[in-house]
């Protein structure tokens, strides 16, 4: 009887081991809800709402939106987009302005130059909005896709121009253009030669 009892107990242990192994296998292939596990999904780009917001800064200046726009356009065209302007080759200036009778709201947009497009207007990089306020005009600067090291200088330029001032902080961050070799050679050619001491015979 003792031998039979030990065989029964041994058989029970074997059955428990088998059931335990089956249970572990089943759990390895299912979630807690009993559904099969799916392979991990590939990583996707974050939704636009989860991307970092564009850097924005605003100030209120004296004058109407139309007057402030004229000052800003003059400054940008003369400094940023002048003959040797730092943004002339890389960006495009575009502005939309309402008539003064309709409020004169203005939006200036700087877009990356994209030569693969017909009008070359690529991604929006920097935006300046001018709207009317009871005390003057609100100037809002929004940096979408400008190098971070340029944004503070651009903000100082916009602030100065909006207030009727001058200056070109952005250009100071760029090295001056190299002079053409022909011009340098012409300058050297025009210099008078130093006269040597006459030889005594």
C-alpha cells in the first residue's frame, strides 16, 4: 500500500508539472485579456501638437500698423535682404498688408529658399505680425525655423526698426564678404612705387 501511495503522489507531481508548463506557455503568448501579443509597432513621428512650439515675442510701439510695416520693410530690405544681406541667398521676403482703412494688419513671412520649387518659397522660417492696438501697434515675432543663434539678433533688429530706429544686428553675426581678387590686384597696381636712392657713380 505504501508503494502504491508513493506512485500516486509521484504521478500527481508529474501532472502538476505538465499543467504548470502549459500555463506558462499560454501566458507567454497572450496578454492579461487573453488576446495574443502583437509585435511592437514601429516608431512614428510625434503629432504636430506634441512638437515644441515656435518661439514668440511681442511688443507694442507707437504708430499705426501701416507706418510700422513701412519701417520694418525698409529695415529688412536694407539689412537682411540688401546687396550683401545675410539672408539674401537663403530666404525669401514676402508680405501681406491690409489697407489702412481696414485696420492695416500686416504679416511679413520669411521663407527658406527652395530652388526645387517654381516660386522658390519653401518652409516658413520667421514671421512678423503687426496688428492695431488702442495705444499703437503690436509687433509679434515668431521664429519657426531659424537657427537659434540668429533669433535674438533678429528680434533686436525688428524692435529697433519698429520703433523707427536703425541698425543691423544680424549682419554683425556674419563675416564681411571677401573682396574679389581683381579689385585687390587693381588696388595694388595703383600704389606708387617707392623711389630708391640714386646710385653714385
